[in-house]
C-alpha cells in the first residue's frame, strides 16, 4: 500500500498533507501552461497529431483542434519507437513547426523529450515538456526536465504501480518544480490486442487524488488504441474525475494508414468537437454522446 | 479477434447482424424485469446488500435503496466464497426474505444461483437470475438458467476475454432466452491489492455494443473493492455507455466490518442517492459529483 | 498474503502444520491413483488426447503414450467449450472408450467432470476426477467430487490467486477427501496471444509447497498453447519442483488441424518419450533436451 | 504476432535467417565477456550484490561467489530507485570498488548504466554494460551503449512484449554491436505482491530462441523477489533453455534487512553453490535440489 505519512514518505514533496500541500484535503494545485490553468474547475483538452510529420499536416491539425475547442496543442518531434527502423520524428525541425503552429493558433504546445541532451533544446520551444510512458522511470530525464522550471506532463507507464508513478513525479518535485501534471494512458492487461490496445484505468484517477494534490489527465487515445473507443474513454475519464484529456487527432480527410504513427487511434476534428462539447460544463449534455444509443 | 460473421460465429444468436438482430446497427434489446426496462434510454440502478444476512438488515436496505431511487434490489441468498469456512448464505430463507423485501418495496429482485440443482428454487422467488463471475463458464448452469425463461444477469469473469463472455451468453441464448443483461465487474490486473481490488474495464462497454445487441451494466462495487472509489467508477461506467449499474449498499449506520461479506466496498444509501441523481438525465449535473473538487 | 495459522485458516484441512499434516515440514502426501503414487520421489506423467473423439483415436493414443512411458491416461468425455456451437464431448460413450483404453493398456484414467449431475456417472468409470480450470470455484462440484472418495485433480484457474486455489482444494478436503492433486496450467498475462496462450507460473510450485502438503503437477500443454514450447515448459515445471506433468498428445501422423480441440498444443508420442526420459531420474540427462542447442 | 521476415523486420539485425545470422537454425551467437563465453554449451552464472554499498561488502561477496563457482560478478554502482529519497548508488566510487573486486577475484564485472552521460565512465570500468528493465526502451541509452562496443546485458522490462524486447536489442545491433545478451527478469502479473514479486516467464526463453540467435539469461532474483523461491526459478530457467543466470547474493551472515536494496531476494553463497552444482552438466543431478523433497 502507498505510504501516506506526510513529510517522510517516498513522494513527500507532492503528498497530501505534506509540507508543500497548500491545497486542502480535496484541493488541486493549478498548473499554468502559459495562461492556461490545468487543474481548475474546467477540464482542459490537449489535442494534436501523434507525430509532427510536416508543416502542412501540423498546422492544418492545429487550426482544426483550435476550432473544435481544444486548449493546447500536442505533437511529437522526438518519437520513441519500438524499432529503430521506424520513423523517429523530425527533431529540431519538428519543434520549429510546432512553434509556428502555436504562433498561428495561439495554442500553447506540449511535446515529448526523451534524451537528457535534448532537454534544453526542447525547452526553448515547448510550453510544457512531456515525459512519455517508456521514460517514466528514466530518472536523469525527470531530474533535468524538473530543472527547466517548465510544467511537466508525466505519463504513467503501462505497468506502473501508483507508488512508482508518484515516485517518478517526486524526482521532478525535488528539483523544486511542482508544476507537474500526471496523465493516465492505459495499462497493459490480458485484454491487449483483442478489442483494445490498453485498458483505461479509471480507478487510478480518484486514487491519485487521495494521495497527491497534483492534477491528473487521461489519454483516451493510447488507453484504447482504437478511434471508435476514444469518445467513451474520454467521457469515462472525465466522469472519473480527470482534470482533462490529451487526444490524438488526424485531419478530417486523412487516410488512417497515412500517418507515420498511431493513425488508427486518432480521431477526426469533428469527433473531437463533440467530445469537448460533452465534457465542458456549459456544453451539451454528456448523455448526448453516449456511444451507441440505447433503445430500439 | 472476435468473430463478426453474422449467422455462423461462436455467438451467432446474440450477434449484431445475426439472424435474431431486430435492433439495428446501434440499437439495444430492451430486457424487461417485471415492468422495468433494462437497455432503454434511462440507466437502471440495481442496489442492495452483498448478502442477505437477516430479515431486518435486508428490509431496511431495501427501503433505503428505493428511497434513494434504485430500480431493483440485489442480495445474495447463495454466496460463492473462497473458503468453505466462510458464510455461504441463508439459502431458501434468504430467498424468502428477498421476496418479503420485494413485497414491501415493490422493487423486483435479482439474486445469484450457483448450483444447477437450485435453479428451480431460485426461479420461484427471483425476478432475474444472476450468474456470478466465478460461474460465467459454468456451462450447465447457463443452460438451466436459460431454460427458466427468466431474465439473466451474466457477470463477466475477472479474467474473461470478450469472446469468452459472449460465448457464455450464447449458452443462454441457444435455449431460446434472449433476455440477457451483461455486467462488467472489473478485471484482475497487476494493480490488484494496491489502490483497488479490480480494474474497471470501461473499454469493454463500447466493445460489447459493437458485437451484440444485449444491454450491458457496470458493477462499480466489485470493480473497485473500495467504497471511496465507487462513485467515480459508477459515473465512468455510465459515461462509457453502460445501460445501468449494480451496486452494493450497507445501511447508513452499519459498521463496515459488520457485514459477513464485502462491507468495505459497500456504499451508504446517501451516496447511492447522489450517484443516482447524477446518472439520471433529469437529475443533477454529473459534474457535481466529480470526486475531489478541483481548484484550490 | 496467505494465512498460515494452522488449524484455523481458510484452508486449514490441507495446511502445513494443520491438524491433518502428517507429512513433516517438507513432506508431501502421496495420493494413490489405483496403484500409481502421485507425490512420491519419481515424477508422474499423465498423457493423452485433449478430447475423446473416437474409439480408434483414443485407443491408438493410449497405446502410444504407454509405450512412451506415461503413467496415466487423460482424455475428455465432457468438454467445457467457449461456445455452445463447439464440440462438447462424447459424454457416456467417451467414458466407455476411456475404460476400454484402460483395459487394453493398464493405465489408470483421469477425466473431467463439469456438471454435479454427472459426478456419479463419471465416478463409475474414472480412476481420478479432474476439476477443470473454469470450474475451480464451482463449489458444489468440488463438494460432490470430494464425496466420491476418488482422487481429484484440481486445476488452477488462469486468474486464481494462491489463496483462491487452496480455498477450492479445501472444499474437497472438508468432505473428508485429502486425495487431492493440484495442477498449475498457466496464468493469463499480457503475453496472451503473442508467443504463447498462457504464462507457466513456475513460482507457484514452491509457493504451494510452503503452504500445503498436497502434491502439485504442471500442465505444459495449456501453459503454453504451442507444441513447440511444451518440452521446455515440461522440464521447467519439473525443475521448479512439480511432482509430475499432464500433457496433451496427438497421434504421430495426425494433422494438427484435425482434432476437435487443442490440436496445435498437442505433442507427438515421440516428443513425449523424450520428455519422459528427461524428467525421470534414471533416464537421460535433462540437459540433453534443452530446447535449441547452444553454441554455433 | 512477431514479424519473421528476415532482412526487413523490425529487428532484422538480430533475426534468425536475417543477413547477420551465421549461426544456423538453432545456433546461438557466443558473446565473449573478457574470456568468458556466454551462449556456449555450459550455462554461465553471474552473481553478486544488488548494489555496491562498500568496499568490504563487495569484495567479500565477490570472493564468496567465485568460491561458489560463479563466472562473473554483478553489482550496481548506479541504482534506479522508485523514490529519489532511496539510496541511488555510490557512482564512480562504486565502479572503483567493482574494479578492485575484479582484480582480486579475476571475475569480469557487469554493472548497470542508466544515464547516457555516464556511458563512457561506466565503460572504463565494466566488462559488460547492463541496461536495466526500466531503461529497456530508453533508446538513446541503447544507442550509446551499443557504440561502446562492449557486450551488453539487456534486461526485459516487466511489461515488455517479445517484439518490444527484440526491438530494443535492435537499437544496439544497428550500431554494429551484436554482443548482446538478453535477460528475462520476470513479468508483472496479477500475482504480484502475494507469493512473489514477479512471474518468471519461462516460455519466453524458447520463444526468443525461435526469433533470434542472441543468447538469453534468466534472473531468478527479480523474477521471484523471494530468496526461498530463487533456487527453483534458477533451475526452471535453465531447464527452459536459458544460457545462464544472474543472481543477487548477500554475505552468509548478513541480516537481510541490512542491505540498502533487495535484501530479501538475495541468496547466500552456500545456496548459490548448490544452484551452480545443479545447473552445470558435470555437477550434481538437478533432481537433488528439487525444492521440498517428495515422498512422506
């Protein structure tokens, strides 16, 4: 079981009741990415392509997700890939494309860094650094990312316990950086490879909130691996109490086999718009998007 | 992968596009339990004690869950227990208590049967038969339950694939009984025993709906094993598209160590009422119950 | 964690140090099936077809496995199958075929029972009753099987904890029947469906022996789901301390697609013979069969 | 399923039948660590402390494991730890201690590197670089480690598929370094935290050998997390076809609570000696060590 002793536990810097907890028994630290608050009463939605593949593709999607109501742009310039023979990202050129997309749309950008030697470079461009699931326990990277002072999006590894995840966040926090946003992206279970690629672990959302004041997002794209399941996972994540979503999007008319990564789990801007309407308090009822209508 | 060939697959009797599909590409068969429709536009809520332990306890909870807005009463008269030295249920006496609770409250009752030799007995009392997770592939029981013609609540085993679950439903369906309601109750993952007892698999809800026209519920009590996590799991299940919930409840002032089973995962009637208000279209906003408020 | 209090735990009847432990701190109860000791110093090998499909098929395999050195014959007359549209076994006819195979070969027979109403019938024919993985927590069946007084082969469910498995054995033991042989047949992990169908859990073998004096076998056929992996799993199981093996076999010249179940995980008699030579103390060195020779 | 197309698959550089396969359909590349062959007919045994904690502790254990018959010394100078508040290793001082232990015993040393910026430093001291489970997909580290030309011990992450593991090895191989030794260290399953900390996946040993010519070891210490289970896991790993073992050891008289990491899963030199005798062809029979004697 997780240690809950404030002030001395393995993740004391981020613990509820710990020395840095100014947020009350159920409060959340609001992490600002530029002027965007993450962890406030309104769920945030981060959206964009899996990878930055070209200027045209990225800028087009950036405009589309802004039009759909997204708050921030995502997109990978450095991509961790299972095989070295797969597309590894555009690197610095990808960062420049993201910066241009930000300039055109006004959306802050979050992008992944996976090499300690690239932290300074990525920090020049990004509004928020993403630590990907594979690097959740890449401890030197956590330390260097923490030292930039930028807000950090820390994904949970697909086989990480709650203690391991919060321990990873603690590596960032002990550098004096509490601007950490956690992100559940699905766990690996026996269901892998049948109807989904991962199992969205909705239970960890309230479990995280019991132990830390950091905000937590859900990534329904990786937590399903199937664009048809993304809307229900997005709503379920918010219903479980997540402070927002990060979602992969492809352009409305792109063939899902075209993107160099994750085409099949990316949704269209029109679907994104329905999800955003649905999870926003002032928007349409969440019942409207319930996947597959009931009744005959 | 699941077989999707209508008319010839391993669960052809319940398959979308199969010979018995009168429900359209996204429609759901409405299963009537007494006069209560399951699978219609409004989510149903089944609630009650884990086990029927006494007349007083059961009747009290029955009144409380009706007052909270529940549609049906649950409670175990025959209990499958890990050890033979644990409480095994009151048997026939438990069924009679359930019948009295129904008479007093008007709520239809669902209760588990786990021995083929008890099917006729349980069918005398119950409005709906429950096949528990451990018995999901107890094939003779599926057959005998199907033959009663009563509606069947078929729980998913905690390690069942989608194909295994739908194959189990098919055993009931081939007896000419399509009044089957599926129920996801959490899967066993590496997270077991830390912050929860099971992982609620929200992704299987839309995955089920792609393949069959049967309605599907979520059991947030077993899918968490922790009363603090039940509300978020209940909302997440409905947000994922479930047609309703089945929830374990203890009386408002009962010590959680008192019940002979599952005290720690049972919620109070007052919590049940908030959940029901939340998942009902005409009720309070689902945002209201988001576990742990955001903002400082 | 497992309860280790002798005399009062959830599986007190089979616990080391419990009231029925006559076997010493590391001793094993020897269960006799006919004249065959299971749990003695020499590993036993049970082999035979997945299902009894015909007299000719079963008798041929029975002779082949005896020639290969097997001690007992396995074969299913009642088959639990995922879909009701799959072959369900020959029933009583299958039992008669098994009896004839026993008469011709002298091998005792173990066969599965899955309906409480069939226990008396199967007990007329079988030397040992098998409770399959799906029925590990079919408690009425455990009770009825225990009451026959016959030795019971109790398979572990693919998602059962150690406590659940020993709790199931306790249901048999409380009927006064300690002639229980446990059998690990692989657990369901995230690896399912890639290089194997199940993960052989070798660690549970010594873990079982710490808690109970009952003997334990390993089933490398279901624990791999791939005939190429069966030999290494068989040796690993014995190396981990199992008291023997249960293995599915097809005839030397049968096409693996021909059998009505499990053709692809069944090995040939010639492979069985090499495994048996290898695991027997007086046989060839176990190094000889190490799958895929080392060195260039 | 794994891609098996030689010359074009995601791990073509290490694939059986690929352009660099000089080893025949069942042959193994022998990786030399100093003069020690790994992958040859005799299983190698690597042993030593979890972490280098002091000169005295490390040198004592080094002598003890050499006396027990070990071929190589392991010990961590840089330790990946769940929390930043845990002991992180002695760093360069730890490397110097390892070098002294090598000088005194003649055993080559393998030690972990987890920061790309430390690769050159660690390579000055180590005979073999270890990439730990958490860093299996730390791709820049794989690349830098590969470029040293030193032999690499690549541990499997506890949730890695076979494709992910071999893809990680490919990152090393494409740097022109085929001196890669794979190491299975247990997967995370639902059994975690009950009778073991990980599940030793014996099936992946032959599965690896079908796809690549690289040698593969088993780590029974992490694959069990319990010193009582280490011997059976060690034998099971070798029986499944592993080319050797890597085992954590504490000094004969050390209290298991004393070491700064992994005390409870470390075995004594006397136990190591029995394991080595057992897995060596010319040594005692493997039957001798079968954990928990059979028979009454």
